[in-house]
C-alpha cells in the first residue's frame, strides 16, 4: 500500500495591478511507499508538535499543525532528521504566474489540472501493486471535489496495474498529519523561486526525485 499527499503553495490570482497575488504557484507530492513509514510520519509530527511547539506555553492554546511560516529552520531540521530515513520521495512543480499566457490565466481549472498532470507523469508508480491512497487538504466544495477526483483517477489509473484500488480522501491536516509534511516541503519550493532561498533545500534535496520550474522566462 502506497500513499500520496498533495499540497499547494501560492494562489491562482492574476490581477497584479489591483491586488497582490503570489508570483509563483507550486504543487508538491509526497509519495510514501509503505504502511510503516506512513504511520511513522504521523508519529514523528506528533513528537515535534509536543517537544518543540507545545512546550512552556503561556496560554492554553494547543498548536495542532506545523506551518512553514511559523516554524524556525532549527525545528524544520529537527523534523527532517527524524523522518529522513523513512521511505518516501518528494516531487514538485512550480510556475511563474507573471509569464503565463492570457488564455490560460482565464482558464484556471485547466491550468491547475495541466500542472497536476505534469507532476503525476513524473511520479514513479512502479512499486504500486495493490492500493494507492491519495490525500488532499480539504479546501474544495462538493462539485470541485468530484471534478478533482475524476481528473486524478483518469490520469493515474492508466499508469497502474488493473488490480490497484485508488482511494482519494479530502481531509484537513489536523486529521491527516502527514499533510503537514507536504506543506513544509511544498512551501520550500515556493519560497525557493519566490525568494531564491536554498538553505532548506540543501537539507532535504536527497529526497527530491523531481522538481521543475515552468514559465521562468517572460512570455513573448
């Protein structure tokens, strides 16, 4: 049994004159290759939350999520050192929104689905033999969830053996804590392109099987 955790950073807004959308959009997949590693990822996130983020709190508020923007590099390193020997790979794709063609800016679902497909096409599914569970952050309405699920199944099932069962779950990261790992890695790719920072990537690059940047050059 294998698991995919999919997360995004940035937004799909394109009004750079009147608003302040992100310059980049990033999609990241964490492929966890066995049940033991999946359980261990959840456990290690709970350990980090307990030992690093919920110690000596002055208030009764309990921190339930590891968020990139609110987590120091020291804690990120601590987290990675605890999970680096687990059996998972990282795949990510980003694009510079300022250079996206106008026709695609006006068709955001198509743009999003296209890049999800590009990412999926680069994931190594060769070890998936019985079941693949895909977990996404719960941020879509019922119609969007149905469209998302249909699209994912269409673009994955042809890669897999016929006997593989695909299960798609939309849930928040407090329930599926492994999504918090996806958030931490995803935001790094986003920040790398946004701020040209590489300190975090230098730490976990050994786990990265694929990452790419599209529309890096200005459109003609």
